[in-house]
C-alpha cells in the first residue's frame, strides 16, 4: 500500500499505516511508566487506585481506520476531556445562543479549579475548559436539553455505542466536590448561573465520570479533525470545529497550554484521569492515556508520548 494513500498526512508528512502501527508500539515501550512518578487527583479518591503503569494510545483517522497500542482498549475516566464534547453540543445546538457572553475564550494562567480568578473577574470564566467555564456550559446545556449529562453521553457514544458512567467514581467525586460547588455558588452570586448549583454540579461531575477507551475517545473526537463530521455524521459546522480547535490549543491544557503547544503543537484537551485528546486537523484524532499527572493535572507520560509522536510524524499545526 502506498504510504500517501495509507494515511493522509498534514503537509505531505506523516507515517503510512504500517509505520504508524510500529510507531505506536514504540511509544508504549518507551513511555509506559516503570515507576509511580507524578500524582493522582486528590479530589477524586476513586482514581487514586488506578495502576500507575497503564499506558494506551489510539489514532482514529479521517479515512476511517483506528490504530492502537498498549492499554488502548481499557476504559479510563475521561474527566475534563468531556468538556470538549459539552462545548461542541452547546455550540452545535444554536450556535451557542449567548454562551460567549457568559464565558470568555482566553487562557486562564491559573489552575483548572481556581476560585480566585472567577471572583476577581466578576463571574465570567476565562474559558469553557476550566471548571468554572465548564459549569456555565453545563448550565447552558440544562436549559437547552434538560438532561445535560445524558446528552453529552449520547454524543460521546455516537461512534462506538460504548460509553458509561462509573457510578463509584461519580459518587466519590461528588462527595468531594466542595470546590466545584463553591465555583457554582460564586457563579450564581455573580449572576452567571440560571439553574440550581446542585443540579449543575451533578450534571458536570456525571459527564466527568464517563469511562471510555482510548480507541473510543479518538473515534468520538474525530469530528474535530474532519470539519465537524464524525463517524456517526455531522456534529458541528466546519467553522465551529475550527473554533473548538482554537480553544483547545489555547486553553485545553490549562496553565500549561504554552509549554504543551511548544512540546506537542496540537489542539488538545486533558483530563485528570490521565487522558489527552489531541487533534491533527484534516488527518486524525489521537487519544493517549496514562494516569499519573504533572503539577498542572496533565498526564506526564501522555504528554511526553505526544511530544515524541509529533516529532516523529511531523504532525503539528506549526
Ligand atoms: N472532574 C474534575 C474536576 O472537576 C475534572 C478536572 C479535570 O479533569 N481537569 O475537578
């Protein structure tokens, strides 16, 4: 099979199908953690027990193939990766219907769950990927659909049929959601929440507690690499897909967005379950998972594997 036909690659670069399979196996060998370096999220006791040596990676291409290696078929807690899908739903529903008056599109420079910035900036979160912004998106989805988390689950499951809430993780996080409740109450106090804080936090935590495999997350995120069209059909318009990519690039890795753009160079979204969804526009969606985190809440091994992958394939938007 000719390399160019095996896999479309950005700017004529990138591996063919055969090389990609081998490359992913290489990444597993090199980046699967041998020691429990890094942290687990303190606010989600359930995640502390995940084996530190887990490492999976999957690539879903716009031509419909899925390549994977390591623990790519094991479900993991997607956490904040879900924020990309809730934003897509909100923007896909009615063009956002006023959402961008309630949340900005700027990097935060602060931790994903920071309270300080929200108060200082009058209750308008910096972007939809920090927790405060995601709570506003959830509030918007409750108005649009009623069952906000159910709708996010339906979108996540649309390509594979596989996606479920881990009820134990949900209960474990909800019981430790003081910060998210504080953010929601701040938003309400500052006039930026329309539904009861309790309902908004529950829907938000529920979408974070979804478990999926790397392969299924890559398939679910493929619409972002393919002008808004996923394996199950159109999710958003080409222009909305482009804009979600821009917000991922500038805000998807929280206050490590600059460092991550420097090392990896792809619009991406992380979750404290250790997953990262990365988009190569026009080519593929990549999901990598390894549970131990750096100080910003991004997967340590996942980030280094993506840095090597983009170096070796030339897949970068730069
Ligand atoms: N559910 C987590 C929280 O709200 C999600 C955070 C994340 O993945 N960065 O704290």
